[in-house]
């Protein structure tokens, strides 16, 4: 597609040609340009810098149904503002040049687009901008705007295809533009306006773009897993360990390369390094970009990865400009920031010149080579033994193999059926990684809920890596390989949770330090924090004193994500705090002063600690040195705020990352990705200047002590009398010194300086470990503390302690995140044992791992802290979460229970957001749940929910979460009734532990002549319908402790054929019972009862069936109920249990699981059964018999009228009013 005509004609003519090439029919309007105030009569703001950029405005025309049908009538622009226009308006806007050659920002383009959308508020709009040699296309979300700015009004989302170079369009841009084109015939034909609008919305949908990219990248990843070899693989003996190690190294490769790709958007990486032709002709010898059968790619040496990428990573981005060089032959073997593979280059100096002319020194640890000396082993001559992780080595025995075709291959074929567990993926077409990346447009600016580039933004890293990380975790790999994006928290959810956490934190600060009322503080913070119409007015609604309180609170806040994954919440927090600071302090003066005050305060505190130094301050030299150090720090702060090299947000972000935001994850590679996203956030706000030192780029900070790899849930075992780590004065002194070292290390840039500070860090830790042992700490605990090395990127600490790792003793102000969800039966036994030790008050042995995160989220808070977590919602109803609920109810202040709504793409996860405050005086809890399953991700989440208040005092062991009307009805029903557990025995189905052995067919019974005394008919979960069940043609061999197996020789003979597998059951191996017995036989008399009710263990609605034929169960997937109270007839109870009323009631007490709920003993026992006279019961019995008879004749028989009759009688029996019936029936 040639777009050069945008530079060669006026914008109106260019737009007409552009739309014609896309085959879009347009109802054209006037070709004459107008001024912005003429068109935007109600929304143009002459004081808005974005609006000031507009030069000429063209109304290119309208696209509607009439023009598709060739029946278009002339359009009148003014009329479009007063009446609904069922179409799409297209505008063209030329923009003035900005100072210093800067292009318009995304926010400026979005702001202008919103002005058009508000002016023509009855119709969606598309705005095409032209400036310099670029065009941008903006698509505004269709929303019912009002004419006036309104406090609290939510703004619509604007999606932009931005900065399209009309002289040399990027492949990614061209691909999207081609998708905008329509065809009027054939598959996917667009012949109506509705079709066109749906198509364009899909093209501008960034989520779909991300999915498309992830599909290509994940196919490449699973293909590459089969093709690569990394050095340490040979050291690992376990096959699963080798696979996990390969996966981690491949993800690390992707991490580094994707960072480079984003930095390339700042023109800081030479394009030639990714140009196949240039590489082949000018740089590399033996380059093999295609997979060839006759080529030994392993022996060929992975030229591109080794010579280009490894040298770029470790010896360019991690080496100071001016010092890039190849190591000398036979020397500098362990110097990993010098280049290798000199013989692979046609002209080694040409490569050095290429990177020296454009690539800055980045620092930050991301590009540190992980090859390092073994801390224990030594070579034969006493030298270091290198443990190779990255394999950055010239040695001929280096096994590293990442073939060139993995980067430049075209339409290669791969068998991914094993990796993906699906035979459909036996022949998948995959492309090389560089080719994939080249086919998409990237942007370094993170998208927000209201503004997004139709390009791949840094959040993509989270979406990609969360799923790739999950793909090799035992708990999640099956799901991760079949789904895309299942494990990444959607941006809208992150934004909501961040807003709620910050509002709660800042509200209490404004109450206690600024004297504001809670209501006033919350109202103003809502307008400050949220994306409302007021957001675009940049108006600070707080006075100077209140502003100072907020900025000080932000500067001093400590925020933790306890399971940070790929950084969704740290990034959400960072961007929202920057947004707040921009609104409160647009010139950065208050924020700069806060950093200076902090620097001076830290130096004074250091002098107070260092008594010897303080005593020497009378000496002129010592005093001058102290003053010089302070002045050096103040000058550095000034440089950070220097607008010539950094945009204002850089200083905001840098100090927020340094002082406020912390993350922990058990996977080291996950913390690397979190750091990577911080790095990109800093790079985007630096102004590259090629004539300046390091190309105008300030090297990245070192984040090893901000994001740590550790097991968050496991603490350290402290002596009982020890309140905190640092009560010993000497240990406290060393800890303060350690904090100072880590503070200096955060901004250290020179490799030698970093090494010296890391060595100091280690020495201080070791001395503190010795002192802790002397102070009564266990030797193993002290050893663990001293051995924790935050700078080792390959290991994860077995414990987490915020005092030791972050120097935080008093707790965090905010804990926020999306912790993992999986049952403890998947966890190692030693881990479960330690959980029991640390969480005795909530541990039951049957918990989900998330229960401990909920508890810990509160325990990690300081006195006024707030915890906001998104988790599975199963703890609300699970009987094993009763202890947890008793703990949580004191702190819970708000909850959104998403119930059936799927926040994540994985259908098995049902979620809720819960917010807790350590200190509050609230007697009620704000509770929200969706009205229905409609889309909730594009607007205010709470406004898409029904809301009610829960009385804290009403939350007992089992929470009944319902609005007031439902609460009163539940009390009424319960008050009239006995509980099912009081009138019946409830028993789980039996479990054999080997279903395929103990379950037999009629044919097997005849073949082995199995004794009928041990045989029972088998009924399964899926067989049970409402009132009746389907008979299966299978039996179970029921053997419990009462059976003398020797009396049944035929059965014994049959079971003996499987003795090996039966003896391999865990409890048999432990000697708990005989090899021929059921694992869990349960109570035989319940299942042998003349009459019983059976219910599946999981169902969407109540589904109780009547059984008078003594069916048993093998698998434990049903519950059996035998009525023991003679006052209640079993068929009467069956009618009540299947009624709409008790189905509605069970929805409040049954644990949700997916779309279903679980029917376990505890909640079943809580079902209220009202006592009725014999005559009243008989009416129900007759109706039940009629249903059973009809179903026996024909299982498909329509019995809805009979069931409706039962419903009405049950309502009357429980005394419901019409209003109460309406509540039950959702009316």
C-alpha cells in the first residue's frame, strides 16, 4: 500500500483516495477546510495545548447503511449534532509542528478525538491526523456523552493506529491497514454498515492483536524448545528439570530480545542487526538463516545468537560506551562484558562501530551474563571453575545451540502435538522470531483503560510471559498450553484494584493529617485518581496543605505485590501514582523537593548512626567531605529532574520504583520480567540525544532488592522472645549500614562499583548471621538469612522476610496482587508441613494455596495498611475455609464477587476481589456482584454490579452473602425449619482407589463368576437427574473391613490378577488396610438403605434423585441421604430439595465451582427443611410419584407443570409473600 499521496495532496483528497483503496463507500461532505473552533463549537478549548495543535479540519464524510445500499441523502454537519446518525463520521485534522521536532503524544491525539466524539455525541467518530510525514487514525469508543463536562463522568476509550510513516510504512502498520479494507463479495464480505463497524472495532481491538501475536510467539516458543540446547542442561539428570531449565533459558532469551525490540522504538538499537540481507553480506560468516537438512546447525555454531545477540546483550548493553571490544585471545576468559566470537565476523570492527554509534550502556542487571565461577569448586591449577548458564563462551566444548533459522526461518513446519497435547498441532507452520517481531508494530508507551495504541505495548510482556511461565509449572502447564492469556490479570481489573487501594490509603492520610472528612476525601480522590472527564482538565481539587499530605504519603508509601509474576500490579501502581503526581504537581517542584529532603534526611540519619564520623565533623576536612557527599546527591537529583534529557515522568517513576514499589515471586525469571517492565517504563521517558554522553540515556537502576525471588508464604523461624530481627543494637546498626549499601547500589552504574557494593552486602549479611546465631537464633535460620543473595538471578529463596530483604519492619501500606490458586494436594509435603507451622490458626490440610495469601496479605500490613487481592472465590463457601473466614471478617471492607462472570479466560476459575483494612471502624462491608454475564471490562466495574451492604456482625462461621431482602428471607426460611443434617444421615460415595479394577461389567461378572453378595450397582455423578437417575450397566465389587475375602474365592481370584496395582495404592503401602479393600468404603448401611436420596457432588442447580434399588458409588462423586427422622417422608423432603426456593437458598451456602456449585456434606446439612403435617406431606408425595412415573415411562417426559406446582406449594409452606417470591425468581 503506497501512502505517499498523503504528502502530495490536501488531506481531504488524500482521505477520499485512502477510503476508496479500502473499498469503503462514503457519503461525502464539503472539501473545504474549517478551523477547529468552527467545527467543535461546544468542545474546543483554546487553553488546551492539544487543541492548540489543530490547524485545519475536514469532514471527510459519513459511512452508513444508506451509502452501502446506494441510497445516501446529503449530510448536513450541523444536523448531525442534534439528532442520532446511525453511521460513522470520518474527520481529517492537520496538526502544527511541535517544538524540537517532537511528534504529538498519544494523549494529545486522544484528547482531540474525544472533543470530536463529544461534539458529535450521537455517532461514533474516526479521526485521521496528518503531521510531518506521518498520519494517525483514531477510533473513539461509542458512548452516550452529555454536552457539558460533568463531575464523575467516565470517559470513553480511544484506540489509535499512530505515527504511520507515509514514506516508509512499517510492516505492522500496513498489515493493520490492509485489515481495514473490505470486500463486497466472497467469504467475510462486508455489505452493511453493521458489518463494517464490527470489522473495524475488531481491527482496532488491541486484545485481539495481542492474542494473534501470542499465538505466533507461543508456536515459535514450543518449536524452539525442541531445537535449542543450553549449557546447564547436561548437569541435570531429571527429565522434567531439563525441560524446565530449557524453558526458563528460552524465556530469558525472549525477555532480553523483547526489551531490545522495545528500545529499538527509541532508535537506540541498529536496525541492521535484524536485517537478514545486511547480516549475510556485511557482518556474519557462515550465517544459515534457513533450516537445511544437509546443514549441521549445531556444529555451525548458532552464529546469529552468539555473535550478534549475545555480544549485544552482554558486551554492548552491559558495557560502557567507548569500552566495547573483543576479548584478547587466551586472556580475559571470565570477563563477561567483553565480546566473543570474533572469528564469526566478516569485519569485527564494523560490528563494534555499529553498536558504538547507537547503543547506550543500559545497566540494570538484565544484560549481566549469568556465567559465573563456582563458589566452591576450583580447577586443577587452583583457578575458577565456571558454571555456564548463558554459555557466552568461545570454548569449542560450549554446547549452546540456538540455530539461526529460529530467528529468520520462513514457513518452517513443526510438530507441536506433544507439547500442546493435541494431535491437531502435528504440522504447524512457524516463522523465525525476528520475522514475527518485524511483522508487528511495537510501542514503548503502556496502554491505559482509556487510551491505547493499536500496537504491541509493554503490557504484552506480561500477557506473553505469564502464560509461558505457566506452561512449565506442574500446577498450570496443561491449561496454559491450551489457552492464551488465562493467567494474566486484565488491565481493567488491575486499574480498579489499584484505584481502590490508593483511595483507601490516601483517604486515611487525609483524614488524620489534613483533617478532611472521610466522605470529602473519598469524593475528591475519586476525581483525582479515576479516569473521569475531570482527568482532562488537569485541575487539582486539593489545597496546598492537602496536596502536601498526598505527595508526602506517596513518597513514604510502601507497596508490595506478594506474587508479582510479570509485573501487572507494580506497573499499574507505578502508572497511577505518576498520574496522581502529574495532576497535583505538574511542574515536579514538590516531588523534587521531597527527594532532596529525603536525601538530606538520610545523610543526617547516617551521621547519627556513625558516632565516630559525627565526632569528627569539627574537622574541616571531614565536614567538607560530608557536605560534598550531600551536594553530590543533590546535584544528582537535579540531573534526574533535568528536562533537557528526561521528561517529567522519568523522575516520578525513578523515585517511586526506588522507594515505594516491591515485588516477590517464587520464580526468578518472573521477577526479571517485572524488572524489565520497570526498565521500559523508565526508557520511554528519556529523551535520546545522540550527541550527548551515553546518547542522552541515564543507565538503568539495579532492582535486585526491589523485586526478589522467594517463597512469599514461608517466613523465618524466630526465637519466641524476638519481636523483630533488629532488636540487637549491633544487628540494627549493621542493618542500617546494609540499607545504605543497597540504596547506593540501586543507582550504581560502574561494574567495579557494583561488585564492591555487592561484596559489602555479602559481608554485612554474613556478620549479621553470626550475630543472630549468638543471639539465640537457630543455626539453620541464621545460615539461610546470611546465604540469601539477592544478586543471584538463578535462585529463589526458600523464605521471605520483609525486614531482611527490604528493610521494612513496620509492614506495608498496601499489599496488592493476584496470587496463585491451586489445592495443597499438589504441593510437596514439606511445604505443607511448613504452612501448618506458620499458619496454624487457619490451616486445615485441605486448603487452597490462595487462603494463605489472603491471610498473609493482612499480616504484612502496617497498622493502617490496606490489602486488595483478586483470588478464586471458593473461600466464601468452602467448609475448609471456616477458620480463614473467621479471621478475615474483622478486616474485610469491600468485595466484588464475580460469581459466574469470567475475569480470566480460563473457564475453571471463578474470582472475587476482596479488600481488607488493618484498622477501621466500619460496621458494614460493601459487597458487589454482577447483574449478569455482560462485558464488565470497558467501564466502571462497580456500576456494572448490584451493590448492597453486609452487616459485619452477621458474618458467622458460614457467610451468607446476600442483600438485605435476601438476608431477611433466608432468616425467615431458616427460622421455620430444621436443618437437613438434623433429620438425615449424609454420606459421600465410596472410593476404591482403583476404579477400573473394582468397577465391572455384566460380562466380567459372568466370566469370573463373581459372588453376587459383594456386588452393588454403580451410579455416577453424571447419571443423576432431577428426581430420577439413569441406570448404568456396571457394578462395583464392594469390599470393606467387614468382608472376609476368603469366603469369596472367585472375587479374590479376580482381584489377585491386579494385586500389584492394588498394593501400589498409598495407604496400602503404608499398611493401613488390606490390598483387596476399598480405599474409602464409607458406611455400607447408608447405601444399602431401602430408600435414599442421591445428589451429584457438583451441579449447576439442585438435582436430587430418589433411589430404592440400593445403588452404590465408586469414585466419591455423589452424596447419599437417608432420612432418619420419621416425621419427614423421604419423597416430601425430595420435593423440597428440588424446589426453586431451596435451589435459590443453596446458592448462598454451596461452594461455587465454575458454573456449578459443590454438594458436600457440610453445606447439604445446612439446608432448611420445614416440618409439615402428614396431610400436607401427602400432597407433595403424590406430585413426586407422578414425576417419577412419567420419567420411568420416558426420561424426556415434560414434568415442568408438576414441578411448578411443587414450587408454588413450597412457597406457601414456607410462608413467602409475593415480594419474597419475586426475590427468589430474580424478578
